[in-house]
C-alpha cells in the first residue's frame, strides 16, 4: 500500500517508534510505514500519570484513524477507540497477511525470480477473487485446490508451498439473538427463522437456546472477517424474517 493513506475511522496496525510526554509517534505498517501521531488523550482512557506505562517503543498496536491531511501526509490516530477484541483480531489478520507475503518471498527465492514477478503471477490473480491473500491461502489449504485463475506451473508450486506452511486457524464470533413473535403460532415462526439462520451459515454455525426467547449464535471460520460476515448475514436475515411474521428481533455481539 505504498503511497496510499488510510481512510478516516479505518482501523490500522501501527508500530510505536517514539514516545513523548504529550503523545506517541507511530508508523503504519500496512501503508508503507507512513508516520502518524497519537495525542496523549487518545493513548488511554482517564488521566495518564506516565504515558510510558501505557505504550512502549517498538510495540505493535491497532489504532483508529481520527483525521488526516492528505496534502501533508499527516495522520492523527487513537488507541482508546479500539476495543481489546478488535485490536487482537486486527493484529492477527495483519500477521497472517505478513506471513502470506513471506511465502511469496520463499516462492520467489525457490524459483530464483523477483518478488514482483511472482506476486504478479500468484498474489494478484488471487486478490481479484478473494478479499485478502491470507483468505485465499486458507481456502487453498483447506480445500487442497488452487483456483483456476492461477496458471501452470504456478498452481502446483503454490499448492505445495501452502500445504507445507499453512495451518488452518479457527476463529469464533458469537452473540445473543433475542426473538419475539406475537402471532398464535409464534413458536413455529421462530423455529423456522432459526432453521433458516443455520442454513445461511451452514455447518460453521451453532445456535443454542438460552431461555426467555434468547439464543446464542456462534459462527466459526478460518478468519475473523469471514466469520463476522456470516454472523452478520445470518442475524440480519433472522431479524428481517421474524419482522414479517409480526415479531421483532434484537442482537448483541459478545466480545471474547
């Protein structure tokens, strides 16, 4: 992402490069190490006696973009606006992308070719099909198949490399779905909604009845982004469906 800047409100991965009494200077690892600044008021909630008790140099953190001036490449960020759960997931996703890029480097070294040439023949076609390189590699590792967008002989070599180096992670997201239906056959209506919700997410989901019209919805996937999307789609469909049957639904995400 060289020469690009993030968008306002975007969550980014940063490395702390300098800690001062009034704030922290960081570099944005996903954006060509562009520099950013975090004011002391955005380092931690409440009064800060010693800023170095909250951040240290070379520490990797996730931060939210508050404002940016594209003419000056000036980026203001916040640590306080990123929950611990979001921070952990963002850093994990970044680390997976970093490892994926390292695999491309290994392939380039094995073939004695430039990184750019290998990237063009492997990563770029995959990024046209998937949201991220890490997602593509996980899909290949789990299915044992390389998408047809990768041409020979790259397909075989990429598959061998991924099978040797990628271990499929399991990420879980969950929340509480509360459903109410005011029709005489409300119980049946809710049952149909839940069956449809489970079908939406397939074998990767689990719905557990907690009592009083509340259900725990849990979705697992190889990455948080996919799991979050499946959970969101399933819950939104459930709430929309129960509303058509003179009912209502509410959902509350559970952070690990």
